[in-house]
């Protein structure tokens, strides 16, 4: 599952996006750090070892895991849309 998520996110970031968005008022907000409208490229972790060994890896992993399993939506945007950087 981790490799799948990393592959999906890597593909999403190659062309357009340099941020992971969080749907406004999402319950995932608490898992996604303190800047909820964007994430710097340095915060994106594709190395599975970083998921447990670095603070940005823990935040990234927890945020993506939450958004991947969330059904939350607001104003036409879902957490899955946000995870895939679609607005």
C-alpha cells in the first residue's frame, strides 16, 4: 500500500503540483501539519524509510493516509482531490 501511495503521489507531482492541499475544515487537517493550503517540495517524502524516521515523513505519511481513507468533502472538493492536488 505504501508503494502504491508513493507512486500515485510521485506521478501527481511530476507535472504540475508542488503542494498537498487539504480540504477546508477537513478532519485530516490535524494530521497535515501547520500550513494547510500547501506543502513545500521538501515536505513531500517518497522514501518509505522517511515515513517513520523524519518529522516531515511522519506528517506526510499521516496526512496522505488520512486523505486516502476520507470521505469528507466541502464546496465540491474532497480529501482525495486534495491529496491528488486537484482543486
